[in-house]
C-alpha cells in the first residue's frame, strides 16, 4: 500500500534524506516526495529533484505555499516554495558557462516534454514522426546528461527555456 505523498526532511538522525528520497521512489514510484529543509543551497535542491523528489520547500514556507505545493505534487507537478523558485531561477556563473547548445527544435520539444507530453503527442503537435521526436529527445539527453522529465524540467527552468511560473 503506497502513500500518496511524503514530506521528507533532508537532515535525519540516522540517514540522509536525499538518499532516502531515491529509495522511496524506487520502492513506491507513484508516491510524491516533497523535501522540507532549512538548506537553501541550489546544489542540494537539484540533487533532491534528480533523486525523484516532486518538490522542495524551505521550513519557513507559508501554510498556503505548503497546501499549494502538496496539491501540485499530487497532480504530478514539480513544486517549489517561492523562496526556492528564486534560488533556482538565478543560475550560477559556472552553470551559465557550461550550458549545452540546444537547437530551436530541441528547445521546443524540451518545453513540450516538461508539460508531460509523450513523444507520440509531441509528434502529432509538431507534424513530425515519433521516431524524429525520439531522436531529438535522445540528443537532449546526450547534451544535458539528464534522463528524467523532472530533471529536464528543472534544467529548462534554470536555463530560462521555460518560465518558472509556467510550472505549478
């Protein structure tokens, strides 16, 4: 019996919450995990999302942000409190200099992937064959090194390929 949602602290007495998040997602892939922490380092936030977290909230988030994020995560979205949105929307100099170049078509497909669309749906929308979309998708994964749609969503936000306010 899987839980719908887990609120998980990063700092736990006998384990690391980031690793525990990955274990929860392996054991119960449909369970949404929202990380709750005082840690505001962007690298930690990114690590949590890459390990399958559905969101990241700082412990000073408002009750309204908490409610909104829980609703969003249960709907299958990646969610952040406002302060975390600000943190991840300011790329570091290292990240800016290391951005792989995506073609206009790859950026278009990436945006549609972040909306949760499948290769078949994207192919229909863009009048392409699903095989062509899959080739673009493989190129995006090769260039970015990111395999999950949630990771690609964060990548797209960080690199201003999609507006953070479009992701709710």
